[in-house]
């Protein structure tokens, strides 16, 4: 039962989707939005790939490991960018969600 | 903070994604797969719309209520179909996840 | 054969996905990005819903008409916002893609 | 302008989405659906990844090349499976759409 065996990974992925979507939207509300554009771009990609990865894990896709590997790389990039903007709560929280998600994806990939 | 205010709804949506994806895949493994085709179809649509709804709630989209209304209708249909196949654990569990998700979406829509 | 009968609608939907994704990214590159945040938000939602609608039409989902109705409403909103920024080529082109897509979706819904 | 420079790739990707979605649904309608389950699984993954790849190309994502590489691999797998069922029109057409899409994705990846 892929969706039960990987329940923790699914939770971490879904938390990362929510953190990235919230961060992208919150960045658009910031007075310094011009400095946040790279963060918004990476948040979008990261939310999309984490959501797809969660779906594929639950359906026990043949390509789960390929997708978790890519997902980890994107979480790394998004977390690194968000980590530059720790004065924004949404970025600091998103960086942490990305770090956890990258780690969880890598432990599944290995 | 849409992703925190709606944390319970997000969990119910994500649980429904996982249940539907798992059910679709498990139906494909059943000896009586020919009887499960409608279930597979509805599982797919339900997983997709629940995943999108979770993303849009987290990003505080202007169309959240339109999407939760549609999501509730699809959860109803998927849950009704899965409810006909209670001898399969994955269908019984999916019907329950759909029922909860439809209810949560409707309470947000109202 | 849903994907052949609706080939023109699929093309219009896919053109709208591309126009919205491009517009969102181009808005993030504009010096006046602070004025483009609503456009970026609507571009995202519009790209997502058009992409999903194209998938559901091709799979002949039971919920195609519900989805094209929602898609038309979101295309209307996105096109109206993009139409305010006609000095940006990407917004003008996106407004036109949204207008065509809303019309095509409505003719399917009716 | 990523969405214009890559217009042909986007068309091939979108044609593959439509062919895979249609094939999955048509397989569910076949009397020998029990033999088509692997095809249905791969069609789903292939449709999802092609749709996401088209969105990311249009938004000029940093991860486009990583995604086209993965997309090509999944198109290969889906095309190989569909190629086993050439007596079904939808499988033969889907195998051809997957072959073209894998080739186009690889030429972008290189």
C-alpha cells in the first residue's frame, strides 16, 4: 500500500506544496516584490513538482524514484533561494519545508 | 495565512488525493478490473481536482470557492461509485475519504 | 473520440496555457512588477485550469462541462486583468488568448 | 520568448497529452481491459508529465532540461507498452505520439 507505507513522505511533500504556494502568494504581496521574483519562480516549480510526486507515490508509479530525485533537486534550489529572505516569515518557513522535503525525497530515492 | 487557516481542509484534501490514487491503481490490479472501470475514471478526476484545490487554497486564489464547490461534486460522485465496491478495502477507504472531503469542501464553499 | 472531436478546443486551451505561463514569467521580469501582481496570480490560475481542462476533455471526463464553465470564468478574469496592461506585449497576447479560450469553453458548456 | 521559440515542442507535447488521455480512457472501454492495465498506468504518468513539461517550457523554468529528460524516458516507456497493442487504434496512435514526443524532448535536452 504505497500511500500508507509512505504516509510520512506524503505529509512532508504536501506540507512543502502548501508552504511554497503560500510563499509565492505572500511574496507577491511584499513591498519589495521586485527582489522576490526568483523566489516566486522557484516556489511555483517546487509546489508543482511536490504535488505531482505525492500523486505518483500514492499511485505507486514506475517512475517514483526518478520523480523524487528531481523533486529533491528542485526543493534544494527553492530552499536555497527562500533561505536568502529569512526576514520574511513565509520564506523562512518555506526554506524549512523544502529542506525537510528534499531530505525525505532523497531517502526514498537512495 | 490561507495555508494555516485551512490546515484541516488541506489534510482532508490530501488524504483524498492519496486514497483516490491508491484506489485507481489497486482497481487496475483487481481480477475483476472490468467492473472497476468507472471507479478508476472517477478516482482519476477526483485525485486531480483535490490536488489542484489544495494548491489553490494554499495560494489563496480568487477562485477557491468555485473550485471547492466543483471538488465537492466530484468527491460525491467518486464516493458513490467506490461505495458500490465495499468488498475492496481500497474502495471502502476511498469512499470514506471522498465523503469527508466533500463535506469539508462544502463547509468552505458555504 | 473526444480528443479529435474537440481538437480545436484543445488547441485554444493549450495556446492559453502557453500565453498565461509566458505572461506570468514575463511579468516577473518587468521593472513595474509591483503593478503586475494581480496579473501574475490570475495567469497562474488560468494556466492551471486550462491545462486540466484539456486533459479532462481528452479523457472524456464526466465533468468536462463543469470544468469548461469554470475555465471560461477564470479566462474572463485573467483576460480582463491582462487587458489593463496592453503596453506589455505578453499581456496583450495573453488577453487575446484568454478571450478566445473563454469563448471556446462557453460554446462547449452550452 | 520560450513559448514561441518552442512552439513545435509544445505542440508535440500537447498532442502526446491528448493521445495518452484518450488511450487511457479507450483502454478502460476495451473488452480486454485486463490486458491493458499497464498501458493505462503508463498513459496516466505520460499525460501528467507531458502536461507539466509544456507548462514549464512556456514559463521558461530553470528545470526545463531536467524535466524534458524525464519526460523523454516516460514517453519511451509508454510508447513501448502501447506499441504492443497495435490492434487498438488508440494504442497505435499513442505509441506514435509518444515516439515523436520522446524525440522532441531529447533534442531539447541535448
